[in-house]
C-alpha cells in the first residue's frame, strides 16, 4: 500500500472506532461509489461497442452495394 494513503486509513479507522454508527454510512457510501464507477465503465464499454457496430454496419453496407452492382453487371451480360 502506498505510504501516503496509510495515514488517511489510520485516521478513518480512528473515526470509525469512535463512531460505529458512521460505519454503516461509510459502507453505503462505498457501495454507491462502486456502483457509479461500474455504471461508468459499462457505459464506456457500451459506447465503444456501439461505435464498432456502426463501423461494421457501414462496411457491410458498402460491401453489399458492391455485390449488388456486380450482380447487376453479371445479369445484364446474360440478357
């Protein structure tokens, strides 16, 4: 553990030792912060996936357009 964080943890421990009712509040706060961080991470991942899907859709549409063009050329040659 980082040496600069240790005094903070010690101070927090002393406060919680003196006021056990704050322990529940600290737990709820930690839970809320972890949930927020998790939601933020999930939102970022969803945005990245949406961006990748959009790029793949664009590529697929371009390829389908080229296939359609080539099929039209092939069918015109048979008439």
